[in-house]
């Protein structure tokens, strides 16, 4: 997904997701395929003069990726950083939050923001400001895949999750972040939301693992239009047929 933001200066934002580093297809490793993707991505960022790269979850295919998969991931981040592109990464249901968050402080110094799991006691940390020429262009609501414990620990969402209303619980978190953004940043600053979600009525493919949230299995109920009413743009992934 490609988004162009105009305030005083044009800004280009590229959104991608579901890299699934380390994935095998019919027992055939897709390592070379990802390397081809990496080369294409680096070229595209340069050729299109992209300002911000957003990656919405499922960086790895397994929670415990191999040493080679980690090397591939970090090498790509270093190459992207050299191009001067601001990068925002959130975790998906396939990812280990602890593994993604481990080098977070080091990556922050390289203008790479990583949020592997939801920080319920400091939700404002999920607000990532984007600047160009020292002007605030937009605020990114960098929301990773929301597990049941994330919804239960969030004060804004816990009441709904206990009532088995998962869609309202997720919306409550986005509403809370929207309020934080309005409190901490100038009025009318564009908001752009990231998410890694399964939608009601969608179907999982043969390669997709089962998703469990409380007593529900499969699809998370999300009322997108309720969220869209409060944001300028939304970016979601894991939209299944």
C-alpha cells in the first residue's frame, strides 16, 4: 500500500506486511524468494524516494526464527537505514514479541521503531511522529497484533473483552490512542493507524495457523467503519477472503 501525505511538503509512505522470513512452501524454503524481495524493496525505496516504511506484522514465519533468518532481517534493516528511510515495524501473530523488542533501543537510534507487543501501561509509546524538513507530517498509531492478554491488561479495552466483545475491545484501544494523539500533538495532525488483524467473515488459508482469542477461534471481530470515523487513514493487514 502506497500513501502520499501533503502538508507543506509531499511525503511518501510505503506500507508492507507479512514478510514471513523463514517460511517454507510445500517443504521448499523461500529464502531466495525473500532475498529477491529484499533487493526489490531496497531499490523501490530509493527509486521512489520513500520517506517512511511501515511493516505491519508477521516479520518471521516462526516465533523462534533461525540464526540465518535473524541475520537476513537485521541485514535488511541496516540496508534500509542507510537509505535514510524512517521505518516503523509492529509484531504479528506469528512473531515473538520478546524477540522483536529485544534490540528495540538500538534500532531506535537508527530511526527504526519496533513495537512487538502492546504496551498497556504506556499506550502513548505507540504514537510515532513522522517529520519532514523539521515539520510534523503525521502521527502513526503503531499497533501490533493484539493478543487476549493485551486486551485484558488495557484499561480501555478490558471491560469489553470480559464481555466477549472483542471488536469493541480493539476499537477501545484505537480510541484511546487517538485521544492520546490529540492530547500530545497539535490539533488536526493527520493520524495513520497500523494493525495486524483478522476480520469477521474472513477465511483462513491452508497455510494460516489457527488464531485463538479467549473462547473464539479464527476471526477477530473488527468494526472497521467505527475506527475509520476517528482517523484520517487506516492501514490494516491480514485481511482474508
